[in-house]
C-alpha cells in the first residue's frame, strides 16, 4: 500500500507481476533543460525494458 504521497506529481511504475518497480517524484518538463533530456532518455529506456519482461 502506498501511504503519504507528499509530492506532486508522483508517477508509480508497476510491472506485470503487480510489483512497484520505480517511483518518480517531481516535474521534469522542457523548461528544466538538460534534466528533461536526461529524464526522457531514462524514462524511455526503463519503459522499453519493462515492456520486454
């Protein structure tokens, strides 16, 4: 159970076995510059890996 989510936005990634694999807290939009590029790359790689499982 997830209790006390104190930050917005919060993204929770759950795999096919219904296990929480990753929690991302905060915002990394285009205005954050290099953080946006880094987050986008990591996000796409993580999702690709998760979908292959």
